[in-house]
């Protein structure tokens, strides 16, 4: 557990002014609208690309698993 600090931070007026200049006004953040994603139609080329990416990820994970198994098999001999 940490004990409470008895030291106080010294902040000069110039740096405090600099940080205050970057503060976002409170009314601006509440009025900001979220971007809406426009859903595109799924074209077959993109589906093939996604499927290929998924297969490559599974293959790479299997490869890393096999290499890890070989490493431990050699290490424990």
C-alpha cells in the first residue's frame, strides 16, 4: 500500500496557462455527434479476402504451436 504523499507539486503560471489552452470546452464535447458507419453491401471479393485472412491466421497459430511443441520437446531431452 502506498502512503499518502506529503509533497505538493509546484506548477508555474506559464505551464498552467499552456495546459489550460489545450483544454476542450465542456459544451463542445457534449454537442459532438458520433460518426455513423455506412454499411456497404458485402461483395464476394471481400468475403473471400476475409476468409483467406481467417485461414491464414489459423494456419499461423498452428505453425507457432507446432514450433513451440518442437522447442519444448528438444529442450526437455
